[in-house]
C-alpha cells in the first residue's frame, strides 16, 4: 500500500466511523502518547526492563498507531505525505551522502538494523 492510499484510507475511516478529526492539538498530544507507548515496548524488548504481567510485545501495533495519528495530522493540515517523504529523502541524501559512510562510530557491527 502506498502512503497516498494509506492517507486516503484514514480519511475515509474518519468520515465513516470517527465522526470528525480530533483537533490538531489533540492529535499532536495523541501522537506523543503513542510514541510513549512505543518507547515502553522498546524499553522492555530491547532495553533493560522486562514486560510486566499482562503486558505484551505489541511493537508493530504501536508503530501502526503512530503512523495512524501522523496520517490524521497530515490529512487535516493538507500535507501530502508521499511528496513530503520524497522531498525529505532527497534532502537527507544531499546533506548526508558522505557523512554516515565516513563516520567511524558506525563501522562496528553493533546495530540491530536489517
């Protein structure tokens, strides 16, 4: 699914089931809350904390919640996420094309990226 399609699906869902978008400020605070929930899972899964009784590893759901709220904010502020992401990637490529390759701190194989 494309970002454009995801944005459209969120908008259609809001109008079918959500009555209306929450205010931009409410969505910003919801985004902050969702990022905190992702942080909690990350601390337990990859950090030194352990899951409490009844908690589960719902990493993918927390990431999807963040994407949902971001798409809501984009829709209500008129941001085309596909275009914004494309422009952001171009900016990062131009700015950082040599920076990370030449960073000796990144030469070690200690990261968890795939």
